[in-house]
C-alpha cells in the first residue's frame, strides 16, 4: 500500500493535498507535513495544500493558493476525511487526474484509486510518518514538527486508546532522526487566553449531568460573547472534560450566529457515539464525534439519543 502511494506520488508532477472542513491540527499537520516531505524528496514537483486556513492554528503553517485549471493534471491526496461532502477547498474529486485517500476514520465514502483507511491508527499524522519510513520519502525538521503536533493533538498527549507501542516507536524514531525540540511545540498547542479558561470554568460549573452519565451544556451566542470567545474555540473545550467519575459521554452545543448553525462536539469514555451523530448530520470516531445542527430544537433529540446510549452501555457493562 505505502509503496503504491509512493509510486503514484513519484509519477505525478502536480500534487494537491486536501483535508476536512473545520481543520484541526491532525488535518493541518498531515497535509502541510506531507507537502513538505514531497517537496524535500522531489524538489521539482508542484505541491499544494488546499482548504480554508484556521487562524487559531496558524502556527501549523500556511495553506496555498492554486489556480484550479491545474486540477485536471494533478494527483489529489485526501487526508483525514471519511466522506466526500467534508473535503475542504475543492468542488469534486472528479476534477482531478487521480485520487488517493489516506484516513483513520471509520469508512463512510469509498473513493480513490488507492485507499489506505485504518481506523486503528492514532492519527493521519502517524500514517504519514509510517508512509515516510516505509518508502523513500524524506522527512525534514519542519515536516516532523507539523506531524508531531498533529499526532499529539489527536491523541490528546498520548492519552487516547488508539495510542499504541507503534505510535510511541515511530514518534521516538522521528524525534531521533530530525532532532525536533518537541517540548517547545507544546506552548503553541496548549497556551490559551484567560477568556477561554474562564469559559471553561463556567462550563464546569454549569454542565448538566443526567443520572445515566450524559453531561451536556448549551452555549448560546450570548454566553460565548460574554466570555469573548469564538464558537470554534468553545467547542474545542469539550476535550477538557475527560475523567469525570459521573460522566460517560459529554457534549457541548455552541451557537455560531455568523455561520447560522450550532456546533455539536461530543466525546465518550465508553459508549460508541459516531453512529448517533451520523443520524444527526454528523459523524466521526467511535469516541470523538461532532455534528452541525440548525437550531437548539434539535439539541433535545441528540441529548435523548446519547442518554439512551449511556443507559444501554451501563446495562451491557453489568
Ligand atoms: P471535533 O469535536 O470537531 O473535534 O470533531 C471530532 C470528530 O468528529 C472529528 O473526527 C471530526 O472529523 C468529526 N466531526 C466533527 N464535526 C463533524 C460533522 N459535522 N460531520 C461529520 N463528522 C464530524
């Protein structure tokens, strides 16, 4: 598989790398990292990353501008995106000469002449490291830093269950080989404004917890504005509710007036949640999923479905 991907990269002079909308560090780290790796290995190739940039993660690197007339002669590599509708920065994969899919989400749409999909991998950044070490692709320090940040972010600092001995081994090899100063990268990833910490405090105080172990909180535009935080950042705070005795599944509903939607961010430390979110215009991983809904009316349905999931999980666990 890795050799076939390398061969396709070698054969194509123009390569476009795409990832999912609402980019996070794994999506950005894998796409920008792979761009740098291909350029390092094949300096004459044109390699572009596409999609909206995320100001919150500008330390991950820049996204490119590309003339769409090049698409028809280009190889498209889609990273970290299970479904066609969530690919950012392109209209259709059919506009490209050829397509490769590399992803660690449970499969939704099957696409690409080569498809490397493995939902046991911690992150797509880990898969790009494995691609490098399994072929003649050359990694450099800048790419290694991007891949490290993406992997650390997606595993929540090597905390999540899909962190394996292989994850540790490949990261440590990459650190040895490139000499990245990895502890200095944590500052960019984890330093946050006081306003966000204060909102986190509000969320801890006001989290509603059902007797079945579902924690949820509704963050209206008014509350988000009161704390001077943006809706994407308030949704990200969902990652800070791990390890609460009484909470099995937790969800934040953040109103985004500008985009006319409500961001739903869900995490679990037991019940598998992605199928529930797929029923509500979303999806994701077994224990980390999301959705976008139109109004708070739909919140009740999601809360009920997730609460039911907690009930079933507890019954099954007994
Ligand atoms: P987040 O809470 O935004 O960090 O998302 C967690 C996971 O859910 C990621 O793997 C996303 O790809 C997935 N996800 C988030 N929002 C959506 C959505 N609207 N549709 C499908 N998957 C989503």
